């Protein structure tokens, strides 16, 4: 087995098959599942949200340093 893998003409097609199967697996993962699709759709507006909208209620509020000094 290891001798077969030591020849370059054998490893290139094997690597191609491994990478192709990985690519197909990623594509199937991304485009399958309705829950994932809804979650990913909700992420598309994150850059347009205000800072107040992005903070979660569980996150502690941090006071502004400028307000503490004066």
C-alpha cells in the first residue's frame, strides 16, 4: 500500500478524489437543512445593524471611558 502511494502517478488521482469528495460534502452541508438556511439568511443583515442591536442581553454592559473621566 505504501509503495503504491510512493509513486506520483498514483497519488495525484487519489488526492483529486479526496478533494472532490470534500468539496461535494461541503456543498451538500451548506445547501441542505432548512434550519441552517434560515439561520444563515438572518446573518446577512448583521453589518447593517446598530451597535445596540448586536449586543446580546446576556453580555455585560461596559461603561464608556469618556463618561467615567468627566
